[in-house]
């Protein structure tokens, strides 16, 4: 009897990311261009990889036929914005303009109560 190959943890992680993207696209009305899906996928990846962290990154977009592909390069992550600012301030001005910084809440953490 042949056994089905076990899914690796990266397969499971990719499946989770795709499910998150599908749910987000459904919330947006069910349709989204390729670049929106790519951006969502990368945002969810950072949320899973850097929970409750500020992340400094640079996006590199390229077009393949009718599809847009995103390669996101993470420069640093830290629990405080102060630490991220130190890194970004050390970069040349031309590179600083390309850097994006976002805070990614833990997807498995408690839902914050806002008043």
C-alpha cells in the first residue's frame, strides 16, 4: 500500500496563508487583482513570522505576463519603533525612501479592545 507523502510544515504554512488571502478577498467582494493578492499574502506572512513586532521592509515588484509578483525583503524587526528608526536612519536617503515600516499584531493573540 502506498502512503501519501506527509505535508511539510511549509506546505501547512502556505496553505494557511492562502486561506487567509482567500478570506480577505472574499471580504473585499470576491475579486482582487494579482497585485492585491500578492500584497495580502506578504502582509499575512509577516504577521505570522513577526507577531507583535514592527517590521522594516522593502517591496520589489515585477510583472510576469499579466501577473504581478512581489518580493518583500525584510530589513529588520523589533518590538519598538525606536529600534527600527535607528536602523532606517543609518541607511542612505535614497534607500530610506523605499523602506516601509508596519506593526504586525499576533494573529493568534487576543483581540484588542478599542474604545
